[in-house]
C-alpha cells in the first residue's frame, strides 16, 4: 500500500475490534520541538549491534527494528500500535468493508466463539452454519480460552482456501465438522426493514466508506408507501469504523451545522470540532440511485438508538451526539467506552504507526473514555440477563484514563450476572422476533411499559417443581418426551411445543 492510500481511509475510528484511527495530518517535523536523546539512542545502537553480532542465531536487521518498534508500544495504551504490512492491509480491508473470510458475526460464550448470525449469501451460510453454533475448534485447534481476535484471524484468510470448523450445536449429540471455503466477504454495513405499526428499523454493523450512502438509500426506501411513524437505529456490537461515516449518520438525524463531536489533545492539530452537514452530495459521494436530499421526517420522527457493550468508538459518537441533542432515546446497555483518537503516521510504503493523540468529546463536552455512553433506559440483552460479556475499555491493560473522576461501577444487573442460579441467556438474532431489546424499543415508541428484564422466567418455575432436577434421572435421552423445552420470544421464555 502506498502512502497515498492512507487518504482513502479518511478519518477512521475503529473500535473494540481494531482500535481507533483518526488521521490528523501530524508530520514527523511537528514532533521535533524537543532535541533527540542522543545518549539513549547510542545505547539502543549498541544493543542492536550486540544482538546482531553475538546472538546464538542470526537476526535480520528488519526483524530487530520491527521488534524494537513494537517494544516501544508495549506499555502504551492498547490502541496504539505498530502497523506492519499485514496490519496495514487488514486495516484497509476493514474500512472498505471487504476481507477474505467465512461470513459470520460472532461473540463469545463459555470461553469460545459463538455464532451470533451467519451473514447472508456467504460461505458460512451456504455451508449450513447456524446462529447459536459454538465453535470448539478451527482446523483442529481448540478455541477454549482463545482470544476472540485470534479466532477471527484463524477464520480469515485468502479467498479459495478451506477451513474446517468444529461446531457444537444444541440438539446434536455429536460435534459437527463443517468445511468452508473462504471467499471475499463484503460486509453489508446497513440493513433495514419496516416493522409492524410503521416503525422503521435500521442496523449499522460497522462504519465503512459506503455506510452513509447506503443509509440514505434505506431511509428513502421507507418513504414508500408512506413515511414511518418512528425509527429504531441499531448500533449494538458495532465496533466503529470511519469517523466521516459517524458524522454522516449523525447528520441524517440532526439539524445542519450542530456539533457532532470534538477532539482535544496535546498538539494543535489534534484539537478539532466536527459539525453536521446536509446529506445531499459534496462531502459524501453518491451514485445516481442514492443522490438527492433526505426526506424531512428523518430529523423529526420519534427515534430510539439501541446500544450495548459491543458498541464502540464511532457508534458511541453517534449515540452521544443524538443523546446530547435530545434527538433520540438511547436504550440498551452502557457502551464500550472507547473515547480516544489515534493518528496514522506512515513509516514506509506499506507500514506505519497508530498513535493515541487525543480524546473525543460529545457535543455537551462529555468524555466517554472508560465511562462509555449511559443509556437513557437500561435494558438487558435478553429477558434473562446480559448475553454479551465483552471486556470494556476500562478492563484493557494500560488503557487511557477517563476524564470523569467518578469511577464506573457495575450496574445491579451486571453484578447479578455471576449468579450461578440464574438461567443462561440464549443467543438471539439482532432484529429478529426473539430480540428482547428491540421489543422494548418498540414498547417505548408506542407508549407501553419498558422492561429491563423479565424476572418471571419459565425455566426457573420448571426447576422449582417437585422432583425437578438438572440431571436426567428418568433414564431417557435428551430430547425425549419428558424433557421440557423452551424458546426465547420478546415476551420471555415459552414452551417450544404444547404439552401433551
């Protein structure tokens, strides 16, 4: 990748999955205000020479320099990093929405990757991977305790190359081996549908180059046969992406020329303010089908934004801006808390560094670093508690401290998640019929009571019956007629089939 390719990224804020990137145009010359520490640099040169000449095995200059650069980042915050050619290439793929892989949205459960949903028309969907599948092995390598990023890296790869996933699936006695041939995955950044009672639903999975025009296309589609009465914007498990996309998405729902986000750092170029702009061309590029002005209802219709622990960076910018301007009600869980800005500085044609240079602030001057965005109405992932238990920014090693002095404490629901007697929340599909938070958003928009969770869990009632036990004492096999099964619905757990 040439250094000119960096401009294609624009202003980038990659969240929980990839760190946050914002190109602020900082040059090496701007960093020369202090004299170079010649004595320390001479010491570095001496160590370099000693290792190269005397280490038991030969070491190349490139490896020694690369490792030394990586070492300088080891005690910085977790979002500052050295971008070697592989990392540079991956950054480009993520921001442009395409990469070689399988096509699944995954989370973590019981220390292993679990499929949230296969992406439509991808190798994973065609191979028969289902929502709720637990990935126990990748090409024979156990995933128990494996960091999610490592599992993702193992599943990604060159298009045309096969990978075997070992799957544990509810209702199957034995694990399943599913062979999948990787393909070029184009992540669909925006999808939407019209729900019952004329409520528009839009989900953004990641802020990419085409997010704004795709959002425009989706919102304009809601115009026919009549505009929706309300709108739900789903940013759950959205790790972030292009800052320009976050500004564009915010602009779709806010009046023109109001602040969306500001950044503050040590150097002058890190101090910036970003304002909403009309979405009718100019800053955002459209094709003929997407050009034109957004309908007026997008800035006035009642609106809910859904967030959770996986909503990071650009997602938090949008949620914070709409919350501060009182444009939307935020429903869900406290967000990830990624409120820092990174600058991309090129080192060569295909490498660079990603360095934290600023914090970003919501229109009212709030820093969400560590604290995240607190929802206006807290609602658990499922009726039985929170499903997604990802580490937040404040739990990452060497994280940048937040501006707020008040420490963030776990909510009563978060603290209760460790209750061993509590039924395990079940996997669901965002936007599906079993999406509890979505149902509560609909309740709010229609003026009905909103439930934080549902304490009346049928599974608990069944366990309390005389003779009930977690063990199968009747001698029957799982799935037999004496085993009660339940499914997750917006109203709670209900029997999967009527009792005989």
